[in-house]
C-alpha cells in the first residue's frame, strides 16, 4: 500500500532548501507508481495574490508582519477547497510550501502562532500528514539562491536575519509537531540522498 495515496505531503524550509526539486521528484515518482497526484506551489505567483507577493518581494515597500500574513494567507486559502476535495477522492497532494511557511516566516517575525492556527481552522486549511523540513543553514541558502538566480535574489532571499528567524521557528514547529507530523531532513545533502529519506518515511519503493 502506498502511504502517500490520499495524503497531504508538504516540503518546508528556508529559501534554497530544495523544496521545488523534491516536490517535483515526489510528484513524478508517485505518478509512476500509479498514484493520482496533484502538486501545488506557494506562493502561487501566476495568481492575482501571488503577483502582489512577488511585487512586494522585489520592491522597497515595507509591509508590517500582519499585512504579510494576510497576503500569504489569501494565497493559501484560495486553494483550500480544491485540496480538501483531492484528499477526499483519495488523491495525493504534494505542496512546495504551504500554510506551514506562514508559520515559519510570519510567525517567526512575531505574528502570534495561536492566532495563525485559529485563522487556518476558520479557512478550512487541511492539516498535512507529512511535513518534510529540509534543514539548511542561512549561508547555504544565500549561496544556492545567488547561484540559481545569478544574484537577482528577492528581499527575503538576501535577508540573513529573516532566515535565521525562520530557521529558529521551523526548528520549534518541527520539535512540537505543530500543524502536522514533521520530519527533519538534512537539506545540505545531495538531491538523491534527500529524496531517499523522503521515500523511506513514505514507504515508497524505487529510486
């Protein structure tokens, strides 16, 4: 039995941790195993709210943390009904970031965690079955993003203080299994080594 069938799997971590890569690998792997799977990427930059988030990330505008929370919450909440329906039908859902990113970044900056969790419940945000926290250092994050984007990194990707705050919050969330069951994986390792750990947790065969 494939444990990912009908489950919500989320990849989390600071920028450069390899979330997009692992989301793609798991989605493709599940499809080859005959599992119907949907993938979601956040922020959803092509959407109207996602375009606002991108504009903020590449601007000099200063949004207080509560405004940042509202923007990202709207981005996630818009897909909540579709994700619930996918799970109800027994499909696997794999997310490159999720509501848990808001907990890491915005709650890491001081937005009250208790309030965030209450709002998630109000909007019917599904609780993940698996949250894979790909843990890397802020230094590795900056190096990887500069290489990937030829130095054209956004405000969050270049903000070392923010990455330290988010990392500390992710550590807390993982330790306490907040909003899902968390699995910490060394994201400094190779892509294949990371994916091998993901497959092991999910009980998936193959390479």
